[in-house]
C-alpha cells in the first residue's frame, strides 16, 4: 500500500471520528452548558493521554534542537482559535447557516494551498470540490432555521479560516516534525490555554464546577471520547494524512464528518432523514472520490 492510499485511509478514519464528536459534544453540553468547561476537561484528558504514550515509550517525542515556535503557532490556530470561534459561532447562528459556512472550508484550504504551497488543483478537482460543497449546503438547507448574528458569522468564518491555515502549516511542518510531535505540541497549547481560561472565568468556584462535571457519567463518557479518540487519535491521523496528501485532497474529507454526524443523529437520536439528505450525501461522497481520483499523478 503506497503512502497516498495510507493518507486517504487515515483521513477517512479521522473524519469519521470527528463526525461522531458532534454527538458526544452535544451530550456533554447537555450536562454542563458551558463549552469552556468541556474544552478544559477534554484537553486535560488529551494531555494526560499524550504524556502516558511518551512515558511508556509507545511513541517517541524528539523535540531537542527543533524550532518550536511554528508548532506552537499551530496550537494557537488549532485547537485554541478554531474551537473558541467555532463554539461561540454555534451559539449565535442557526444550524443551517453553520453548515453553509462550514461548506466553504475546503475552498479556503484549496486556495491557500495553491498560493502558499503551490499545490494547484486540477480543473476536474475544482468541479468535485464544488460538488461536495453543494452536498453540504443541501444538508444545511434541510436543517431548522434559527437566528443569525454578525458576531456569530464572523466567529464561524474565523474558525474555518484558522482551520485552513492549520492544514497549510501542518503540511509544511511535517517535513520536520512527526504527526505525533505536532499533535503533542498542539494539545499541550490547548491544555494550557483552556485550563487557564476556566480558572479565569470561574475563579474560586472552578474546583466545584469541574467536580460537578467529571462526576457525571454522561459527561465523563463524552469527555473521554473527545479527549482521546477525537483529539489524540483523530488529529494524529489528520496530521499524518496532511504529510502524505496535498491539502486539497486531505481537506475534502471534511465532508465525511458531515455524513457521519447526520447519520449518527438519525440512527442514535432519531433525527429525520429525507430523500433530499440522501442525494446530498451521494454528492459529498462522489466529491471526495473525484478530488482524489483526478489528482495530478493519479492513474
């Protein structure tokens, strides 16, 4: 199996996990209400899990002599800026609008990849990128409407733009750092930021707030999934895929998370599923196939 195929498999698994993370995030937020509490606990689990992997020598961390500023900047982009802006964006926009904004994320990544990395997509790839976006927008248009604000719109645009820059930076840094090293630095930054944020926000009540959260079985189950599978495993797979694939091909797999998130809602939460949604899913999956099938050098 060649490296490109391994990269595609890694991206598929990662975005399947990301798709399920919406379900677990909603479950956790039903308990605590505040995204900052969830993010703080989530990245604490992530930080502990990463250090266990290092301490037991399951994975190696070799940072001596390397310039750590770029990967620290990576951690500022993702998870800090991305998660802060996305969570507040979700609070001030409708589900439909959020889906429509997220659908342009691959365009951000593709354009930045072409400008910064000189990874120019083919004309056929552009067709399938647009096809994927149409599919995501169809799913979004089938969702319930809500109230949108300028603040919410700006937060979402900022989140997906920082996500695009994250993909570009990983692609460049993967020449120097392993997927695990990048993941470790990213989530160390996230652990420090969100841990500090929750203390600043709640002050003397921090311990009681966190205790109430982690003693709830529903919350802790969600936090473990998000902190270990959706952070450690999924992001290592994404970072690996970005090392093996041009950003256009890796980013297009974001539509897989939409398919999984809606499917899990239908199967687990009993959400409605229409023929309209089925057509949208087909368009997204065909788009993923086409972007990878018609990449340069692929026979």
